[in-house]
């Protein structure tokens, strides 16, 4: 049985990837997660209890722990998603972002290189280190144009700078040491199990609670929205079939302003969960001071991954956002555990018995 390490597997994108791999592949997955505030084992659903899923409560900055995991499980590759990822948090506390995203990636690269160097062929040639990054490393677009694999880096926030740094480290380890690496840069993800600090779940939950819906500036900042399950499919394709040393941009081809996103959510909630007072959710919209250094527009040209690997998103924004709203309306227990903090103490016996 082939084994893949997934770092950050209790996070939003990582848990979606693990659910996909358990459902549609034969991989054994070693899920490495520190379980910071946004790490939630409940997001794995039934996949977390599958015999092919092994959970390790570990920090990627801990070299000794990483070396022990490589020695114990001898993986065929790594999909590295562990990261601090919220721009607002990076503005108010950049230190954690440097530590996890930069130092953690360096530590994982060195542990992977030490292990990889001991492998014989063909395992050495088949090994992959797949680093999952963001489109925010490219900076801000004007009214036209798209990010692609040749776009120069121009990060504007502590978060994007830390991810750009980790991207450069991964490329350096490939060029200097020959470690077979892959990098993907994705656009804004959304979908089920997303932590409520992010725009879409925050707006849904605030609306249901009758709280204001805070919108930065004029709400005209544009993002390219990618449904998380589409992203998970792309990650699997790149990991299994991507060319070592290559970068692939993954986007949803769904450019929307933040205001358009909020208006869409309000309309869907009006239809599916009308307010008890008969008023419309859009009345809760509140415009607030803009975020420092707020990039105006992101959009990705995903032509390379389509041409080389045959990937295209299956969800339009309209279909994906409808599924997302329905999921949040139907999963009150998961939401309640996140809002109360109960999820942080929730570790099923199946996990605690497997911790390394």
C-alpha cells in the first residue's frame, strides 16, 4: 500500500483532500496536523475513521518528530498544506506565519530530503514533495489580465509574503538538491467545513444570527472562487501525474466582487431560511474600513493544468455556493462545536490510539 503524508489534514482544504483520497483512491494517508485553532478533526467525517487514515498530532517545525514519522511510515510522497492562512490574522500577528509557513516548510523540506536521499530507485525517482500555495503571492491585478505560472511574485501582506518565501524554498530545494517537488497556486477556496473567519462562512453564520455583515471598503475587491472539492481533485492529479519541478495554477474561473458574493448569499438565505421578522438579509450589510494593503483583484489562468492533466472545475460559482449554503444550514452540530470551541477537545478514540 502506498503512503502519502498530508500536512494540515485537519484544515479546510486538507480535510477535503483526505475525504477525496479515502473515497476514490487506495492511498494510505498519514495526516500530520498541529491542531491549531482552525484544525478540526470533525471535518474529516467518516474518512477520519477509515483504516487507511492515520493521524499524527505533530508540528512540522519539530524536526525530530518529522524524522520519526518518515522512519516509521516511509511515505511515497508529501502533500504539504499545513499553513497559517488568514490575511487579517497575519496583519495583527505575523510571527506565527513566519514560523509555520517559512520555518515549518524549511524543516519539512530538510526532513524529506534526508529521507529521500536514503531511497533506492525506483522509489527515489517516484517520490514527490507537493507544496500547496496561493495566488496571493502574485500581488494584485488591475482590471484585466490573469495570473499564470510565469507571473512574477509581488506579495503584499505578511501572509502572502510567508507563502512566497515557502514557494522559493521549495524551488531552491528542487534546483539545489534535486528533490522532486511540485507547487500549486490556487485561488480563493470555499465550500463545506470552512472555518468561519473566512468571508463566505462568516457571512452565512452572521446572517443566521442576525448580526451585521461586514464588508471591507466598497466591496469591489474581486476574487476568483474555487469550490474546495474541485481543488482537492486538482491536487490529487498534480501529485500523481504532475511533472517534477513544475508549477500549476488552479482557479475556479469564477470572478466575483465581495459585494456580489454577499448579495448572492443573502438571496439564497432569503429563499432557504427566511428571517423570522420577514425582513431581508441584505439589510444586515455593513460597510467597514478597508483592510490595510487589501489587494484589488485576483484571477487565475488555469490553462496549463487543463492542457497537461485534463483538470477543469466541475462547479460553477452558482452551483457551488448553493451547495455551500445548504451544507451550513444542514450541519448545525459542526457549526455549534466550532463556535463553542468544543471541537478543540474532540479527539475520537480512533485518533488518540494512533497518535505518534
